[in-house]
C-alpha cells in the first residue's frame, strides 16, 4: 500500500511534453544490442529508418528475460520472469488505460493460429513475445480476440479499422530471436511501408511508431547505462517514427522501457501511467511540438478567450493557426501567438497548428468550456512543488467588470487587489496548501478557482526498502523525488557504488544486491545540476532452500516423496528437483512437492530455487532407496 501511495503522490501529468496521438504502434524485436544493429550492412532498411526518423542512442533494456523485459513496455514492471506462464495478471497495464479512454487495441501476432489463442506456441509464435494477453484486462473472452493473427492487419488497413493502440510481433524467425538480423530487416522492409502509408503517418498526422528490442545480446551485454555495465538488459537501438518526430534526430538522453511507456501514456492522454512509467520522463526530445500555455486543457474560460502558444521545432516555423471546432479562426506568421478570440458559451475543441519550412505540420489540442465569468490561475499550476515565497498570478474575465481580487491560502485571506488581476508572491510554510483566487464583479457575483500545491525543500521519499528491513535480492527499490526546480534523474547507490539510474522523478525497480548488510542511498538531480541524497540501512538475507522430505541420510522406498521449499517472502519464482545431477521436476512458486520413482541404491537429491534476479540457491540430501 505504501508503494502504491508513493506512485500516486509523485506521479501525475503536468505540462504536455509530447504530441497527442490516437494512433500508437509498437513493433518488438529480440535479443540484439545496439552495436549489432546500427551500421550493420545486413540491416539496410532499419538503418535507413534510423537516419530518416529518430534514434535513441542511449536506450537500455531493464533486464534479461524476454517476457519480463516486454512487460516493462506495457506495465512498467517485471510482473513475472516465468517465460512459460499462462496466467492472467491483475496488474496495471496499458490496455487498462486504453479501454478506460474508450479507445481500441489489437495485438498482431505472426503465426497466431486464430484470434484469442492462449497457448504457448504455434509454429514460430511464442506467447512470451505477446505480453498483452497476460493481463486480466486483455484475457477475458471478449477482449482476448483482439490478439489476432498478423494477417488480420492487411484486412484492417483495407477496412480502415486499425486500432488506436497496436502491438506487433513478428515470429521467432522474423524478430531475430531464432532467425538472422537480415531476416528481421527483410520482414520490416516488407511489412512497415503499409503502416507508414496510413493517413496518420502523413504530414500533419498523429501516427507514432516505436521499433524496440526487448533486450540486448544475452550473456554479453548487461548494461544499464553508459555508466553501468551490468545487472540490466543491455543497450538497444530504439526507433521513434512519425510525422511529429524530428527528422534525422539522434537522442543522447538515457532512456529505458519505462520512458517509452510514459511517452505512450502522455501521447494517448491517459490519466495515469502503469508502474515505473508514472515516474519516468517521456521521450519528449524526439518531437517537434506546439506548446499551448494558455488556456490549459479542460479549462473554464470566458469570452474572449486568451490564447497563447509557442513552438519547439527542428525547422523554422512560418505560421501558426488556431482552429475552433475545426474552423480556422486565427492565423499569424512566426512561431508564437498571443491573442484573444471570441467564442460562444459552452464546450469547444481548440487546435493550434504550426507549419514549418520542412513541410512539417504540428498540432496541440485543448478542450475548453466558455463561461460567463471565470478566474484563471496561471501560477501556481495544480500539484506543483514550489519553494517559498510562492508566485501567484491570477486574472478574472467575463461579462461583468471585476473590482476586487483576493487570494486565500488554506481558507485564510492573504492578498487583495482592486483590479481584475493579481501578481504577487506569498510566503507559505512547508507542506501541502490549497490556494484560491476569488473575484468579485459589478453584478455582485463571486467567482473562484483553486489549486493544491506543495511547498518545501527538495525531498526524497523511499517507500521500499525501509530502514533496517530484512530483504531478499533483488531488492525492490521504490523511491521518488521532488524539487522546486524539477527533478531530472534519480540514481540508486549501494555502499556508495552506483547500481541503477532512471531519467525521471523516481524509481520502482528490482536492484540486485549481495547477501549481507548494505547502505542503500537514493540520489536525485534537479534541472540545474544540483543533487540531494537520502539513504537507509538494510540487510539482504540468503535464500535457504529446505528439503524436508526425504531427510538427509534416510532410507526410503520408491516412489520417493520430495518436498523442498524456499521462504515464501523470498524472490524465488521457480523450484527444481535434481536427482543425481539430472533435472527431474520443476514448478512455479516457492515450493516443489512431488513423488519420483528411483532405482535401488544411493542417490543425491537437490532442491534448487531460482530468484527473479537470475540467482540460484540449492540444498542437497543423500538418501538410500530400498
């Protein structure tokens, strides 16, 4: 509960940083590192896309294990490392949010025999490469039929019925899992043009396509970042493709699967984002953007409506246009606009659109509700983290002239002006406050608007592990940071050695640690290069496998009852039983219980446990079989 509360408090979607999209596509590839892809003459098509669109040069997979790594793309956490699972997990995931928005999804899988197939294999299809089908939101009888054979895509394109969120997996020969990189490149060259020809991928469209590798080279690449060489899934070559992406852009920002997930969440305007996606920073540097600073999304406004927008663009912007309910209402040359537009009462859909010299068309939409009288608070923004004194800026507009503006903090009057606007700074104690701007007009009306803010110094919250906790490796580290200057990145140090880092405001990830006592420190960096740190002392316990049956040196009859278990609170996910060094039984969980036939004579029985970090633990007993 403490972990969920932290994620809720420290996450939240503030100012839009990526373009809006209702057409998001993911194509996943398998098991190859960045250096194997970029510049490889056997992948000419992939490299042509990297040169034309966006390439993440410092993108790292969170872990090795195919299914677990893919879960990070859609759930922001490991969920399970059992590649043979057929379970449906009740874990927050992207499909839950797609459905909550009233949007559609499909998973297009090569070699899937029929829609809704739940088996582990068919031809070269592997269920572990299709993570969406493993969630309770997607595996119901009505939703699992959205997991379809890849051949359905051609039909959907013809019928103009492609979904809002599409997940594509080639088969194991085509995604470089079993086949060659040349085969993977040829498949992409054959299949992607039909997707990129869709209307959403033409200039002005909102199409967004990611090509991402689940993990790097297995066994040789465990990099987490340019500074961390082990314990993660390696450096991979992720492509970002679409008409809103900066042409020929290369990002040097450190990203991982959680950042990609956050980008999807922001683009599709979800109310929140699953797992570590809620703490990750979106991959905003890839995009040409229109930034609408006034009004904010879903604002109540008065006519005339104040419109203020700017652009972040790789090519010079020649003009900006404002559309209200799909009708052009205003146009200006240049890359900024600041104007007032009359609008009738009620709800309106407002789009600001830019044109650049490279032929790019970029947009940002906001919905507004026009009222007779409104108070607009431009500062502070909702749920802001601020230092005292807090800047407060508010304006009242509408049909009736405003003669008095008042600012209340926690229901106490703190400031007053004899006009329709306020611009001041107010001292506030550390903590959470409710700031309200109130306007009084000539008709005797009172209009108000309020926001919650948090005032205080830079803060790090460590929800897990807690001080003096006894834990098992890998240790789930859940932490978040807040700073009035904004948080850029968060790092985890174990005994003063860097072990994990994340571009974002927090971390929710497993971190491997050796058995023994450790000092775990979390360090955050703000947007002006300052750092602050907080730590806890913990103790990592060994995972002791207990073989309770048969007992050591006992004489038993065949079949032999074997019962072995690891601590239920441990990170063990698989138990195995070996007899004379041969694997005889395997089960999921922390317990193995089985009857095995054995020949007469002496035997050595081993109970072996595998933890989610790839570690193994075992205990053996000698027995004699009658």
